[in-house]
């Protein structure tokens, strides 16, 4: 058996989960059907194990080896606040939403189970909206399906703000094959404030009893603290292209009194402060009006896939009597995702942010691997080596 852990990466995007897992993990298979993301993946990782087809076209014979982990950062467009709220649809219909591409992935895992080679671990990663959409029914459906195909599972919320100056909370559903014993240090049988937010607790409470029986409260230990001045160290103030004074004035004229007061306070400060600038449509007096909204905080807002000029990420810098604005650069956005200097992004601005906006923060993946995935993989391999048939297995009527 290889010294490296092995994994399959579905809905791989630019391979940010792979970047987070690191060199100690070997990728056996990766897929993404989006041409921009696929091109980015191949430029960074090569095409040896890459498959650009729709996940519905992938067969078990395409997954030629045994993998310790199957990772799926399935599409979030129908789950996020910025999306359309269509959800994941039903696993029993041929009409899927984009986020519903999760179902054929889980069907593929079930087929691997029938071949006695299902991965011991699964990770499903998505936006926190997954927990609340359809009053939690989508989340419950996923949990029940995981149980049907032989897994116990639990979820954690990891926010990139613990590692990077970007607020990027994501839900990670970690499933472990039911025949694998879970070490006590990885699950203390109760929720923890660091990783189980009120939103997750409410979603868990609404799960049916059968899902509760399979639930695991994963414990990732203490949350790391972001280093001081992380944002200031990342954002460049010199040698970059700023908006013209007229363009900056245009944004200022789009602010409400609350945001103007916030800007004036930052402008008069002795120290220069970096903040986020967003264009938002707000309902005022019965009509929609575009507003410029700013926040001065140690972390920037969540990077998203731009769907128009107004949604492009901007920064505002104020202090010592001056105000400057500009677009966030591709290089700065890559750093906000934890990507290294050698990572190659598309040169076209919109394409680069498409890859970034739909990606997972690299340090969040590394943290999860270090605290949970790698310890579980070691136990899973030991169970396989000694024979796992002695572990109790719950039988589902429709399994």
C-alpha cells in the first residue's frame, strides 16, 4: 500500500481541494465539465487523471484504483444567497438542478459499494445555504442518502477567516464508512461552538430520527487565530492601478448616510485602513437603487464569481485625508484563497474570478485533512488490514 493517501476529486474546479490536501495525498481521478475550470486544473496539475465529462457520464470503471477519500465540492449556484434558490432537486428524477449533480456522484459511490471498493471517507463541501434551503429538506435528503449507501456522517462549518483575511464559511459534510471505528478524540459526542454554528444546530435538529442515529459530532479541536495585519500584508498600496478620482467620487455618491459617515471616520484617521466595497441593489421608496456599501474590518467579504460589472470585488483604502478605490487584483484574490505564487489562474479577469469564486479555501482543506481526514484514513487502513467484517453494520431496507 502506498505511503501516500489517495483520493478522487469530483467537481474539482481549479483543484483547490487538491492544493489543500497537499503532496501527502495522491489524486487518482479528477473531473469537472466547466471548460474554464478544466483548463485551469490541467495547467496546474496536468491531464493524467483528469476527466472533463459530466459526472453523469463517469462510470466505476473510470475509477480504476482504490481511493481512501472521495471529495465532492458540488455546484453551489442553486444553494447560495447569490444564486437562484432552486436547491438540489430530487435524487429520483432525471431533471437535476446544477447543485443536484450531487445525486449521480452519490450513485457512483453506491455502485462502488456494490463492487466492495467504496472509499472509506467522503467529503461533501458547499455553501452554508445548503443547511437552510427548503427548510433543511435538501440537507436531510443528503444525510439519509449517505446512510443508505453505508456511511455515518456529520458536518462542520469551517470559515476561511481562521486562516486568511477573507470571510468564507463553508459546510463540510464528512462521512465515514459504517464499518470503521471512529477514534474518541475525533468525536466527543456533542457539538462544539467552534465548528457547529447555530445554523448547523438548527439544521441538525430538523433531521429525521434515522439520520440522527447516524450523526457524528466531529471535533476538530481549537480554532486557529488569524495573524495580525494579515489583510494589510496582502493588499498592495503601491505599484497598482487605482480608479480615477472621478470613479471613486461616483462610488462615494452612491453611498447612504450611514456608509458616508463610516467612510469619513476612516478618512480622517491617522492610519490607512483597507476595506471592502460592494455594489448592492437595495429597495428604496418602492424602487430598486444601486448602492455602494463599505466595510472596514480585518477581513474582506467572501469572494464570489462575478456575474456582472457590479459584482466584481473592489477594495477601498482610506486614511490621512485620502480615499482610493480599485478592483481587487487576481493575485490578491489568489492569496485570499491561500493559493501559492506558482498557481496559474486565467489571465482574463472574469475567468480567474470564476475559478476563485467557486473554489474552496486551501488552508481550510489542509486544516480538515490534518485534524480529521488523515487520522480517519489511518484508522480505515488499519481496519482494512485486520479485516473489517467484524464491525457492526446497520442494514437499511432500501440499501
